[in-house]
C-alpha cells in the first residue's frame, strides 16, 4: 500500500468557484498510485469543495448567485458578527456544501466524469490564501 500527501495553495479574489482540477489531476498522475482513493480536504471553515460541471461557466455563476439568495448577509440574523457581515454566511455556506471529497483512482487517473471538475468554493468577500490537502492511498 502506498500513500502520498500534497497541499494545493489557492489564492482567491472573493466569492466564487476556483478550478483546481488540473493541479489535483497532476498530483494523481505523479503520485505513483495505480489504483486507490484520493481524498481532498479544505482546511478552512468559510470555504468548501465541489465537484461540478466544467463545460459551461454559467453553471458556476448560477451556483454563486443561488448561494447569495439562500444565505442572507443580514447581520441582524446572526450572533457571530465580529469578523464582518460575510463571515457567518460563509460558515453557513460551507456547512451546506462539503469540506472533504473522495474520488476513486484507477490506472493513475481519477474517475471524474467527462464534464466534472474539482472546485474550491470561496465564501468570503476578501481575497484569501486557501489550502486543499490531497491524500492518495492505494497500490
């Protein structure tokens, strides 16, 4: 059994989905694991991970717009407001999505579908330096 770790550093410019597909695929190809499982984990409580369509950029814009509609930024609704009006909504958005994903790996390729990509979903307004830990295990 082999396993390997790698951390992706992602600089964000505000809310939205940031494509990390190529960097994660490169790690999988170079890790030396023929068949196994890739775990992706974001090390933050106000950002998340998504596997989503990578063909039409309108899908990503619609997802961001949808999140803005369902998670209010009205500070009167929250106790936790000391880090700004976007912080508690960012935590809620992260709770509604995922901080960890597992992707099967076969013949040194992950088994994402043709139109799927891996995205960091930034939920804060200001630019941030985010980390995604990749862990692959297998033979």
